[in-house]
């Protein structure tokens, strides 16, 4: 039995430069990206528009030729073993692109044939049930709603039972209920052993699902860490005080702190963990004579980390 690889995907010094024209210079979309995605993880790839996420994914999908560097899927080099390496990966693209005159069942059967899956080993009925499309088995794709079409995209990527599933903005443009359904299905796939790679603009999605996250900006990896470690990089917390009587202004006794009045008259004070203490803030607050009805602390979320890493130099660049 072949040993399973430690990494599901590996990119080593991956570079991609798109050729320029007479009026535009060449664009370097990837600038030596090195990432190793562990087998069995749910890995999030985040970044603003134009950061290089789609280029990275499309190189592994075989849709874009890299300029240089190495790509490895499930232990197989994408240049030396292109067919075997890409048989180990399923890609769910952003764009809904499929023949509208086929039924969902026909779509899956056709895709399985492209991958050379013998008829006796095809799981079209099982996959349709898993994505909640059994009742639409024989409807034309053109009759499906946008959310159903997106679920069918996921189904198409699963016909050859790949150990790696790449979801490129899977919930873009879908409603909250469908997003939650897709999240649940992603968790089920992961529990069954599938490695999930997720690109998303929804920071809530990455924070909810992923256990490791890379942030890409301007073609470079600016962070790649376990989610919890990434959140700890932001050491600023907030103490929120709900006063007995709503405040109209920040008490003068807190003049040395970064504080603001929130809707409803509560007070939020930002502080550096390890440099200032909650006890010190409360003592200063009590000096104002205002009474406390309740208080709580708030931790930074992934959006705070994302903004600090990808926009920290924008002011200098402007």
C-alpha cells in the first residue's frame, strides 16, 4: 500500500507573469509563492481582488501555465505527472459554467466519463443525494436555481472521488441559508477524509471552517499560520462597558485611552494585552463617577488580522 503524502498540495517558489502589451507592462501575478497544505486540513486562501488567489488555483487546475517554480498534488509533480496529479483534485470554480440542456444526472455521468470512471464505480445518485439534488435528477440544468447550480458544481468536482477538493469562492452570491448548507456539507466531506482548500471573500466563512489560513496580497504570501495563531497576532482587545445611564461622551478620566461611544451609549476602550490591564481601565472609568451595569471583553476577529496585513502599506503607496 502506497504511503499517503504529508501534504495534499505543495507550491514551491511558484511564479506567474502575464505578458504585457505595447501600452501595458507585464503583470507579475505570483511572486515566488511557497505553500504546503497538509493532508486532511481545511485550508483557507484569503486575499483582496487581484491578489493572485485564482491564478494559484488555476495553475493546479491545469488552466494556467506557471512561469516557473514547482507544483505538487498528492505527491505528484504537475509537470512530470500531469494526468495522475490532476486526478487527485476536484475544482469547484467561481463561475457557473455547464451545459444547460443536460440534466444533473447526465452532467455527472458525462463528467465521470471524462475522468475515466467505469460505470460500475460511478456514484452519481449518491452524490446528487449528498448535495440535495435528488429531486432535480432529471430536470434540465437551465431549470435549476442559482443555488442549485452551485451545488451541482460541487457534485461535478466529486465524481472521481478526489482526495482534495478546491472550492473557489463557493458561496459567492448565494443566500445565508444555502451558505450554511454548503458549510455543513464541507464539514461532512472533511470528516470523511477529504482535504479542503477554500478561497473566499467571506472572512466569517474562513473563520468558521478553516484550521489553517494563508493570506495573499500582491502575489505574495504575507501570512500562513494556524487560524488561532493568526488571530493571536492581533494583541489589541476591547473592553466594552455598559453603563447604568447611557454615556453621551467619553469620560475625561479616560483621556489617555483609545475609546469611543457606541450606539446605545455603551463605551468601548481598546487596549494592548500585556501593556494595559482591565483593572486599570475600570479604575479610570470609576473616577468619572459613572456606574457600570455590565462589561465584557472582545477579541479581534479574522477581519482585523486581514486588514492589518493587507492594508498596512496602502497609505504609503497612495
